[in-house]
C-alpha cells in the first residue's frame, strides 16, 4: 500500500502500520536525520532520548508552521543577525548541528537546510550594527549550534567583548550533549577568558554564560556533566533550558528529577519552553495548561523549582504562571490562546525591521500587541 504523504490529527488513526516505515523515509527526505555516536548510544538506553531524535511518521501530519519564530533571519538586512527587542540582538553563525532534534523550532532551516554559515562580511556587518546601538546590552550567539564551529564563536566573542555597551553574552548550545568530548579544556578556557567581572564598576563587567538545552535527566550522563564542569569550574554560568514534551518530561516526577539533576550539578534552572507549533510536532505538544499544572504541583517544594514557563510567538516570549487563567479563542476549528503581550507594536516594528505584525497579531487600544498562540493538546499518540 502506498503511504499517504499527508494526513491530519483526525485521520491519523486510519494510517496503516504497514505504511509507517515508508513514511519515515519521506520524513528523512525532507528533514534530515543525523545523530552522533554518543546520542545514538543514549537513544538505545533511554526512550525519552530516542523520542527526541528518532524521525516519526507523525512528522508528515498536516500541522504546524514552517517558521513559527523568525530567529536568525536577516530582518536587519544582515544575514545571521536578528533583533526584536531593544536590548538584545541574536547572531546565528551556523545553522547546522551534530544531531537533529525533531521538535526544533528552526526545523525548516536546520533539519531542512544546508548548514549555512555566516560569511566574514556578514559577521563584520552584524557586529558593526551592534556596535552602533548602545541600547543593545545583550548578545545571544545561537544556531544551529555555535559550539560546532568554535572558530566562528571565537571571532565573534573577540569583537563583542570589545564593545563597551555589551555586558552580557549568551551562547545557546546543545553540543555539550551531542558531543561532550568536544568540550575541551582549550575551548572552555578560551570562552571563559572573555568573562570579566569588574568589582569597581560592576556594570562594566562582561558576563559570559552558556544556555544548554537538556530535556530529561537521562541526558545528564557523566560525560555531559564533565563537559558542563569545564565551564562552571572557570566561572562561566551554565543555565539549563527545557522544552515540555508529551511522553518525555510532561509529568511532575520527571520534571522534578531533571531540576534536581540541574541543581546537583551546578546547572542553573532557566526557562521551561512550551513546544512550539513547528511542522511535524503535533504528537509532541502538550497543552500550555499541562505545564501550568505541573509547575503548580512543584510549587510545594523549594522556590528553585518555580522556573519561568514561556511560550514563544513571532513577537517574543509570553510568560505564563500557575494560577493564570488562559483566554481561549477558536479559529478554523483550532484552539488558540489569546493574550495581550508585554510588547508595544511600535517598538517591535522598529527593532525588527518589519512593516507589519505577523498573522494573528493585532494592536490593542494602548498600543500593545495582542497575540494568538496555537495551543497543544494532551491526547497521547504512541511514538
């Protein structure tokens, strides 16, 4: 039987099991599949890890956006530079990774792209843009995975650290998990050398931090913890970011265990992200309320478990907290969360370089952006 190329949440149960293998091949032809030997071994040991990296026929489901968040695009006219906030700019030097997470919100660029790299002239132009605007105090180097290309990171760090108004530099990476053996003493020392605290003028300090995406305690194997310690021993803060995913970490015990591992190994708990509505993630997305319920149950423990929980729209992050009542709106038979964002439309348009707001966004009477975010659901599909 020929495998269907598209199906919907309503027709998924009718897809014959005999077609699944053929459909996975279709998925791989569109969204690349690659893992390191280290991740492959973890996948064999942990179902939670396997689900994050193994392609599924569900990825062909007629669901999701190609680019739910435009991070890394050239909205300032410079490839690899992105800005939507006054005080922050994002640099994406490399759009490839050593392993590919199936839930990646940049899926059409990382899993479906060609590992594009910022050219030298792009990097120079991006840094000049940042240098010319003293309102930018934070620079985020992200990907893809920047630590897969250390030479690019060094080049950017060298120039960023010389900009007086840049006081915070964050590096977003999952390479610590993908290839922990590549986090060498040389790499950690080079990165930490840009971390400078000025006791006399604290606001003139340069703070370097690493944001590592870890979604389950099974990922924090000894090799990964040692890689993290390469940075923490040298005074570089490592923050742990998590994506809430169905059947992986969407229960109190699993999430608490992960946070316990963070706290025990010197990783600072940071954001809990709701899984974004990128193509091929229907089976992984919980409802936003599911995350709120978990955090409410964690609240009886230490305040260190009260991590910021956010969902991300094209205009920025929206923080949601336990006890918050979500306002739902149905559009074309789908449930959206309607909420006034903390972002003013005028400022968003000015910083992003866009001429209009994204679809499903509007301006309220006070000038703030009202957004609609596609919610997930708590019906489990086996994968």
